[in-house]
C-alpha cells in the first residue's frame, strides 16, 4: 500500500504505511462485533457472502450491506486520521 500517492484514496497526505496500518488496526478494533466478524470471515477466511451469511445467521443482503458500510466507514475514518496527521506535521 502506498499512502503517499495522491490517487490512492483521492486525497493528499504524507503518512507512512506503518502509521496507516496502525490507525487501521485501531479502527478495526473499535468496530462492533458483527461488522468485525463480517470483515474477518469475508476478507481473512475468504468466505463469500452466502457462506458468511450462513455462519452469522444473517441474509446475504445484510452481509453485503454491513460489509459495504463498514469498509466505507473505515476508509473515511482512515482518510480523516491521515489528513489530521498530515496537518499536525
């Protein structure tokens, strides 16, 4: 991941990859259990929406909505965090 590139998240900031990874890890730890489980099953266990839904007792639509909203939330928070670091530097 190159967070120095302008086009990465359509914003400019000068945070190191280590800083971004630390911030992302902190934000992931703050997530409620269900969104955290959805991301873990989907991205780390490589389960698809159907398998993730079955594992969590939810519908595929609910899984996709939770995943979409959680990824968007994390991305926005990470961008804000990195911009704030850039401003304070």
